[in-house]
């Protein structure tokens, strides 16, 4: 297994910041072994500052500047249960109050 990060991207993380994002896989000792791993390593005020950091701290690691982010979309749990939900199946209830 290769060392993390395998690749890097520089992405806009806010209107006035750019993030240096590491991409790779979780190591074998992790319960998430082999799954995709994405970590914000550091934030910078400009793409140039981020690129300088890559050149100095991560020589030889592939880096791409992206116009869009790579953040995975978040899972959303609906407030209402699915049509086939039956509390008798699992002994659980589904309530909008679960999210307060």
C-alpha cells in the first residue's frame, strides 16, 4: 500500500481560501482499510501559496488545481420514513423529533 497522500488537489474551500486536499486510501491497520480517504491538509490564501507548499513539502506527489471541489455529498436522512417502513420489523420508531 502506498503512503498517504497518493495524490493532492488544490481546491477553493471558501470565498477567500484554498485547501490542499490529500487523496488516497486508508491503511491496512484501519477499520476503513482500502476505502477512499480525503483530508484537508492545510488552508492557503492563494493557489500560488498552496502550490509552493506542495513543491516544498510533498515533492514527487501529483497535484492538480481544480475549479470545483471533490467533497463527497453528504448522506441525507429524510424526516419521513420510507413507504415500506414498519416499526414492528425492527422494534424502532421513526419520528421528526429524532432530529431536534
